[in-house]
């Protein structure tokens, strides 16, 4: 059964295959402002080497610490991977607090499921599993967003109790109680 896990070197092979799937659907170019897009650009060329991948896993884990170095305007963020055995199925990030920018675009929680694992309930289960963790971080209600055209993601958010707030640009904004 899949579960949320801190980033781990155990899924290295499967992680590389998943990132190749994301690249094949156009992720990682300069217009992709998602976490996966940013990390494909910054780290993707080094992931194949096990030593570099280990460094990436350590960096990702450290981003949850308040005093870890991060770009101006970024907040601590807990990254979790949705894995089953040695198979990487997706990722989820919980941002510990909102900045004015994250209030407009980004929110508390974002998630991605690798293309070959979509339409199997992984996103719904992953988000459900993350809500108590967000509560433990002091987030009573998590802001989660999706593109207005992403009906599948909207259904995931609503299945987890998401309450529609408003639309800002192309983004729909929902609040999900974490208890």
C-alpha cells in the first residue's frame, strides 16, 4: 500500500523514471514554475549519479528546517514522497506558512503524481494523508489551489473537504480543514 515518506534514496531508479515522464509531458522548461519544474532545471542533470541524488535528498529534507538556506521569500517546506516499496508515485509539499505571494499562488500544499500512476486515486490518498501532518505544523486549514481547467485536481481537493474560496487568475483557491 502506498504511503507518504520523507525523500529517500531507496526509490532512486523509480524517481529517475518518473522525472523522465514529467519531462516527456513538457515539465521543466523555463515556463514551468512548479516545484518539479524548478528542481528539474536545477538538479535534474545530476540526479543519475547516486552521490548527487543523495545530496538532493538531503537538501530536500533540510528545507523543512527553519534555519536552512533558501531563496528570499521562500518559507520552510516539508516535502514528502508517495511511494510503494521502491516505486516513486508522486510528491507532496507542505509549506509551513503563507507569504502574500503564496496566498495568491501556491498555497500551503501542492502535489504531483507521475503520469503513469495517474487516475488511480493516488492524489486523493496522498492529500488525505498529509492533512494531519499539516495540522501538526500548526496549520488549522490548508490553502490548496489548482488550475481552473484541472478538473481532476479540483475533484481531489473537494474529495478531501476543500471549500471553494475564490478564483484568482487561472487558479481556484480552496481551504481544507486539517482536522
